[in-house]
């Protein structure tokens, strides 16, 4: 059943393969520097590698935006995004996969009564603008660097052609790797919370996690998209949208690859962290916006006369139209799938403000007198609680989100054997595993209860108020592990 | 790296050889005109035969370069431009050969008082072709220098026109038959046309240079 539901994700992967590969190799293929077959092969290999090896980072950010917790929901969200892309591409506007999937997730949040985490949304949305500006800046910088170099090198036109050709292959491979790492989250990210794949242990040396297997499947759908449809899109991107010479195409592609890598690489993130430098959020950015940013950067460096502002305006409109349309389609489809096909698109989640949860909320430092309107009541939608809490102006939206999470009923039963059978135990340290085993068979009503019990082992302890990037990163990684446990130990029966 | 550039280097050497032939043709043309004016007809015919040989070799090289560029999809973005440059440059050799061939066929009687201006026109036209060869070589290796050479081609073309005009005025001011004046004018114009052909290549070259600039 999971694989049927995954089809919409694979459809989305296909459209990403067709659409975004054009952004990488479009100019190279259109200037005939690379043959389509070669470009497709490089893209297929490196997008798959990027997706499987480094796809985890951006996916986490999407997960924080909205954790689609039912297969039917994930199916519909991915379908809505894929339909939006198909629709907008048919109108002739290059569209961003990242924006449509974010719009579709927000549509799910709206439909299921969940609150959208504005902080994650702002991180994602601002990264789109930053990615556009950054790629333009990098492209302009590379252009100014390349110009005197090319003039001074006095390499023969034919030799220059050979160098550019090989550089396009290398940079294209890097771009494809970065695209796979950055955008795989868009394709199958919504399926991560509901994935049935077990971790695979290959001879004790390499562990391929369930998520990586899911990414591999997503990457294969991208590959199908590359081989079946990207040739046409490459032509559109490389010829109609803007005309680049091989050298400027190489510059634009380099800028695109760098930006995609910056927003995708966990390795780079960790390196910056270890050097005490500011980190770049791991967010799925739009390869369309990034390549357009690069072209605008080059265009401005050449005096700005050759930029086709009408196309730029159309793309800018799509920045707003794509997520809004995706949210609307997602909402409508969810309604249809749930009510017409009677398919579960969300887990029924209940929230209770009983003695235990109120005490916990007080322990977290909140003034419980602000909870008078909800005290002793139970809810079945985040939004209902939000409306009640809104009466108290002293609570910020972030506070309310935290209070809601503490009141959420998420019945769990620690099942150490299940963790081992699914192969997920490889993600935990020996001390952490020992602690989980000690709690075997324990039943909990709230996530925070299990978390509190686990935290008696130091390696399960979150930093209270993380100040440094190191601490924030530690918390993020540990939270990822806790989420694995919350999903693995979730009881089917959620009512008492 | 050498392996990667093997085909490239081969085509590069072919292009260089082609341009060497153009340059040699121009120099041989000047020597041939000198021989003709000095009455060394046998030597003149040898030079004509040499230029015919140059023309054949240039044609073969051009076709070979063309085939390589298309078969190996080399410089796809500039291929059309490069081939146009080579074809137009090849026409300069054709002009040179045609001019000498007409001398060989018609054997015009050139009054000795015209020799100096005749040689000046020839030298200006040959200089235009030599500068053209520099311009084309720079197009491949040193884009910034192309315009300098193009400027010089224009200069020598104007010079050839200017001296050519003086030569024609002198011809028509002479006390000889009109048919002979007409024949000499035809030969003078033929020499000027060589520099015109060089200028035509340069006009294209300057556009291709703009296209290639980053």
C-alpha cells in the first residue's frame, strides 16, 4: 500500500528530474557543449549520489514545517505539488519544486488543523531570496574573475573549448550532486515520517538507513524524469529563457552548484560549525531561482542590457503564485481524498490539559493562569487550542506552539525488539541503546514523558537553552533521534 | 592533458598551416607582380603555379578542418563563425590566383612609368592580407589584439584604394589607346580587390570577436 501512495512522490520526482535537470545542464546541452545522453548520465549518477549521501539535511527543515503523519496525507501533498508544477510549467513559467512542496505542506497544515511553524517557514522563504541574491553575487564575482583570466590565458579557441567542456562535466556533476542533496527532500521528504523502510546493515561496515532507501527510490524517479522529459525542458531553459555562451554557461552553472551545495551539505555545515563560523540553514532551495539569479548576476556584470526583464517578472510572479496555488490544490485534494475516497490523510491527534500536562507546562516556565480557558479540557485540533489561547496576549505564537506540543497525546510503548528488527538501532550510541532497553515495555501518554525518562542518560539530554551553534546542532541531531523513537514506539490505539 | 588535446592540437596546426598558406600566397603574389613588371615571365609563371598549388592545399585544409569541427562537435558555439572566416579567407587566395591568372592569359603591356604605383598598390594590398592573417590568428588566441589588426587591415585597404585611384588616373592620363587603358584599369582594380576581400573578412571578424567576448 505504501508503494501505491509513494507513486505521487515519484510523480513529483519525475517532474523534478524533467524540470530541474534542465536548470543544470540546459545551457551546456543547448550550446552543444555536452550531448544530451552524456548530460543525462552524469545527472542520473550524481543526483542519486547526492540524494542518498547528503539528502537528510534539508529534509529535516521540511519536517519541522509540517510533519505529514498519514500516508494518504503524504500522497495528497506530493500529488498537489506535482499537479501544481505540471500546471504552471504548461503555462510556460519555470516553477520551483521547493516552493510548491512547501505550499502543499501548508495546505495540509490548514486542512488538518495544525499550526504552521512560522519560524521554519521564514527560514525557508528567506532562504529562497538569499539563494537568488547569493547565486547572482557568486556568478558576478566568478564572471569578473574569469574575464581577465580568459583574456590573459591566450589559450587557443579550440583548447578553451576542451577546457570548458570538461569543466562543464565536472561542475555539472557537482551541481547534480548538490541538486540531489538539496531537492530530494522535496520529492520524498513528506514520506519520511511514514516510511516503512528498515535500516539495512551491509556487512557491519555501511548502514543504509530506511530514509536513505526512500531517497534512493526518489532519486530513481528523478532519473526517469531526466531520461524521459528533461531533453525538452533543457531546450526551453537553454534557449528560450536566456542565451548563454559556453563560458558564461559554465559560470552560471558553477554559481548554481555552489549555492545548492551551501544549502544542502551537512559536511559543510559541520565544518563551519567546527570552525565557529556562522552556518547556512539546510533548506531545499529552488534550482530555477538559483540559475535565474546566476544569469541576472552575469547580465548585470555585462551592463544589464541583455537581461530579459519580462521573463524575470514572470518568474517573480511564480514565486508567489506557486506556493499559494499548491496550498489551495493540496487543501482541495485532501478534502476530496478524505471525504470521497474515505482515506485517512492525517493521524487523529488529541490534546489534553489535565493535571499532568499542566504541571509540565508550568515546569517549562509558563504562567499556567493563562491556561484557565483550556484547563481540564481536551481538544482534537491545534487550531482550536490556538484560538482559545489567543485570548491571552501575553503568549507569543511560539509559546502557544510549545504549549500545544506539551498537551499532545502521543501514546507510546517502548519496544526495544522493534527498534532492533527495523535496523534503526544503528543510529544510537551504546549508552543510548542501554537506556532504551531499560525502559522496555514502558507506556507513555506524551512524548515529553518518554523524553524525560530517556534524559536520565546524559547522552539523551537536550541543551536547555542552546546558545552556541554547536549546542543548537547537538539538539537538532538528538531531536532527530527522538523523532525516530516517537515514530517507532507509537501505539496504534491512541485513546485511553 | 596532452591526450585530451590531441585532436584539438591537430586541428589547431591545420588552421595555422592554412593561415601560413594565405600569408605565403600574398607574399608570392607580390614577388610575382614584381617579376611580371621586370619582364621575368618564366619566373612569374612559376609563381603562378606555386599559388595554384597553395590554393589547392588551402581548399583541402579548409574541408579537412570543417569535417573535424563537425565530426568531433568542436567549438559548437563558434563553429559557424570559424568556418565563415576560413571560407572568406580562402576567397582571398582565389582572388590572388585569379589576378595572376589574368596576367598570364592576357599578358598586358604595362608602361614602365606605372611600375612604381603598380608596386605600391600591390604592396598595400599584400600588407592588408598579412594583417588579416594576424587578425585571424589573434581571433583564435588573443581576442584583445584582433581589433588592432583589423584597424591595420582597414588602413592598408584605404591605402590600396587611394594609390589605386592615382594609378587609374595616371593610366587614363596617358597617351595610349582607350582599349589598353581599359585593360590596365581592369588589372589595377583586380589588385585593389584583394585588399577589399581582406576587408570583407575583417568586417565579419569584428562581429565574431564581439560575439566571443565575455
